[in-house]
C-alpha cells in the first residue's frame, strides 16, 4: 500500500487497515505494537531482537536482500 509522504499518512493507512508495520523510503519505520511514531531506537531494537531470535548474524539474515538505488529529483 502506498501513502503520502510522512509518518502521519503512513500511520493513517496502518490504522485504517489494522496493520502493525509500515515505513517510508527514507528509512522511517512504524511498528504500532511498539510505538506510534517512526522511532529509530525502537526500529534498531526490533532488528536486534530478530537477529537474536534467528540465532544468525545480521549479514546472514540480509544475504538475499537486493538493494536498489534511489534518486531524488526536484521538479519545479
């Protein structure tokens, strides 16, 4: 699902759909079962918890993730 840019709009979409996890391309993550704003510390703790639960390194867990470059272009 796509929402307008901004945590506020992501939060609105998550709430409307009953979802708990969302984010933006900028890296802001919302985990509604933990917090209602894009909090980097909460996101980092969630990643660390997943790493520990899986008993694997972060590098191993990200092995199959394919990164795509992003370009920001301002247009008048």
